[in-house]
C-alpha cells in the first residue's frame, strides 16, 4: 500500500508546483484542450511522452501501445487518430519509437510469448520485408535498432494510409505525420526524416481519390 500512497503524495506536490507557476492552470485546462500534437508511442515506461519533450498537460494528445504500432483494424488507435484529427485538429502526428524496444526485439526471435505474439506479428512482417537489409547488420543490437527505425517508418505510412488522414488532406487541413526515435541511453530524440504531409508522397495503391 505504501507504494500507492506515494502516488498521491507525489500528485499533490506536482499539482502545487504547477499552481505556484500559474494559479489558473488547471481551471483553464479543465474547460478545453487544444493540443497541436498527437503522439503515438511505445508503452515502455522509459519513454514518457510529456517528460521527454518537456510539455505540460494539454499539449500532447497521446496513444501508446507495445512497439508504437498503427494497425489499420485497431479501433482503439484509429479512434484516437480520428478524434485528434477531426475534432482537436492537431497539426502534427508523431510516431515515436525507441532504440532497444523489447517488442521489436521479441518480434525478431522465434520464442513464444503468448497472446502478444499476435500483436508483434505486425513487426515480424516488417522484419521479413526488410530481411535483406537487416541481415547486413553487424550484430543483433544493431539489427534490433535498425528494425526499430524501420518499424517507425512503417507506422508513419500506416497513419498516412488511413481514411482519416487522407480525408483531412482532401479538405485542405494542414497535417503532417512524423517519424521519431528516442534513445534510452542519452534521452535524445532523433528525426527519421520520413515526414509525410500530402497524398502525393504515398504509393499510388494506397491513395484515395
Ligand atoms: Co518499446
């Protein structure tokens, strides 16, 4: 019980600290949220979105799951994207992976992990698709890290292929989708330069008229 009590104690100290800087902060935020960013990240406890980009509550709309996947039949993730784009009108969608991702590493092996293998299967497909390139890596660690990057790029494409994002572009809404990767070792974020902001950047087969 002690360890849960700690959460309440920390929470009160945190709320007091924020109110000290801006006495009306929570009052204002309780009335509306206007985040500019939707963050899709890994559930890993070492990659907490608001902390790593030093943003306050209200600034990031967040969806997290194991290995930051965007699966086109996942109603949970799609609902988050739809609300963020259609209602909150975020300007940027950020898919953020991280080096040394346990989900990515697990997907590369053949060991069984139970139910989660069905989820990790999506990464296995990416592994298979880029197997030639991945085999050129010097060691296992380098291979995991490259697959972490490729996985992010795949998820950026998956976001762009959704009807939600393509409909937004069709109606002229400014929206860009970015792929980032975070290093657990030094806390630094890197841009993977896979930003997509127009349907012309997508393969023709995925484009909607
Ligand atoms: Co991870």
